[in-house]
C-alpha cells in the first residue's frame, strides 16, 4: 500500500497510475487506510520493464483527502506516479 497526503478534491472523474512489472490484478484507490470508501478500481495487466499508464473512472466527495493505493492480484509492480483528472 502507498499513501499520499493531502489533496484538495474539487472535481474528480478519473485516476491514472504509471506502473511496470509483471502483474495482473487491480489497484484499489481509497480515501481511508482501511480500504473503505474505495473511489476507483484500476485494472492492471503489466508485462515487462516498460512504464505504462492505466486509467479508471473515479468518484469522490469534495474536500481535503488522503489517497491510498493498494494492489491486489498476482505478481509484482513498481509504482512511478499517478494523475488525477477532473
């Protein structure tokens, strides 16, 4: 799990992550460390050492929020960065 604090969410429609590795599963994005209030599920099917972007729709209330990213699936990932889209 990787957590990042804090972001002022005014309008959020999509979240993208840039990852590499050999993995298949989902990255769950939530605003609480206990994984409640998931705001996005990003499907991942990564093969090899090239960085690749993966994107999913997101829904979150407005306000100042922390974001937590957790991978569930098979394999291993390197997490480079993420992007929030209005």
